[in-house]
C-alpha cells in the first residue's frame, strides 16, 4: 500500500479537528444567538459561514501552482475570508509553500547595529526622532560586537545575519565599517549577510555588493496610497528607488511591511502585489507592535486569524518567495504562531530590533513539533 504524503495526513487531521470544533461551536451558538460580528472590520468575520459548500481556496492554490498570478481582488478575498475557513486557507497556502520550500524553515538573526537617533519620522518606529519610547540608543557597534553577533547567529542555526542600523541612509563612516566587517564575517561563519542601512544611492548599493553583502533589506512597509500616513520625511518612491538600486547592483531584495498600522486590507494587498512586481526574494511580514511612546501606540486591531489570512495571502500572491513571520509574531499570533508556518517558511530567531522575541528554544520546539526542519546553510 502506498503511504499517504504527510501533508495529506496533516490536512485530514486538521479537517477532523476543525469539524469537531465547529460542531461544538454550533451547539453553543444555539444557546447564544448573537455571534461576534464586527461589521466595520475585515479582521473579525462572521462565524456563520457555510462550511458545506466548496470554497475557492483550493482552486486558487491549484491555479497558483499552475503559474497563474492572483488578481488584487482575489488577494482581497483572502483577507476577508470567514474565520472558520482559515484552516482551509492555510491548507491551500501550505500546498504552495510545500512545492517551493517543503517543510523547511529558514532562521534569521537580527543585530541592531545602531539604535535610535534616527532623523526620520516613521510613526511605527521606536527609533524615530518623534518617538519617546525608552529604548537603548547607541552609535554603530564595534567590530568585536558585530562579530559576536555573527557568532550568536551561527550558533543558533540562522542562515542569515541581518545587520540593521537606524538611519535615513548610511553615512561614510558606517559604509566603511560595513565594507570592512562583512568579508570578515563571511570568512569566519557559514552565514549570508543582509544589510539594512536605510535609503541607498546607486554608488552605495554597488559598494555593498562589492564587499560581499548578499541581500539588502528595505521594507515598503505598506501600500503606496497609505504610505504618507505613516511617514513624511521620505516617500514610498524613495523606497522603491532604493530597491531598484539594490537589484541593479546584483544583490537580492528583502522587502516587506507592517500590518496593523490603520491601513485598509487593500493597502496590504497593494504592497503584496508591488513586491511581486519587484520580484523581491524575501518578504518579512511584521505585525505592528504598538510601542509606547510612538504615534501608533495603543493600536490593537489585529486578531490571530487575520494575521494568518495575511500570511496566506502573501504566500498565494508571491508563491515561490520566502515569506517570513517577522516582528509582532508572538504578540499577535499568540497560541496560533505555529499555524503561521504553514504559509510562511521563515522566522527570526531571538529578539527584534527594540523588542523581545520568544526564546530560541521555544522556536526550535515549535518547528520540531510541526514536523518541520530548520534549513542548514550550505555556503
Ligand atoms: S528610517 Fe528606519 S530607523 Fe529611521 S525612523 Fe524610519 S524605520 Fe525607524
């Protein structure tokens, strides 16, 4: 007898679990006739979905696997899926994830190489000049500190070491320091290096490529229409220009965004489609951590189910690209964190720039419990 593929076993198990929970919920609903329903938000959807009819998610995944691109309206449909369809949606996303990444999970390790002191006014960012958040503020770390970070990344099984500075763009001293340290890191450790240094000129991008930087992170953060609401000191087009400079210099692109800043679902879709058009290799999806002292403090409209729909949408719109669950994972996905990896194929291990992540051991356990495995770097 041929053994069933493991994803089929997983799917059927989840469907059985979903059916039991729906039966229990339907019984409860007969006793409680007012289902939770927020008409003003796509983030909380009706529990009254019809579970007996065919849903579009599997045929959407099949079309994506045949090479078709989803339209913006279809992507929007994913974000407005009823919560009870999230498991079906994740199954559809997992079919696509499995085609390109199997059960692998890539780990990234962040090093906040220069913290605070940024002249820009990005309203989500605790390092901005407009933020009064209590965060460590320091200039570019020393060589030995950057090397120690690379060692920690390597010991934690990360594939990529991300060197991040808070800045509109790097000054000459910072550029020179990066040019010096990157070859050393790559000589000593089996790591890719991703640099996140802010806006870059064509010349700066060329210099980063020449010193061995594999990839540059520069997030679009949201859709073009919404961008002016979260930053006034530079434009969305400035960010797109930097991505073009990085591509032209021959490096890979890492670019994603932040969900939960007050944008409409359409803005999230616009960003996902723009990232597809830019052929970005790696897409970090952050869920806003509304840090006290930033203009967006106090926002809290995300639900775990909506976050899962966002991840599924990014997977189906950008099927063969790396999708990473980035900042806000622990805060917003909470007990559903593991489910996010059925759509995404990558996470940060350790802390974020100015906020804590869960312990690396908890991440390794989660990955093991899923039956997934960490990608080993083969450099
Ligand atoms: S440019 Fe970067 S570091 Fe500066 S405020 Fe914006 S997000 Fe924060």
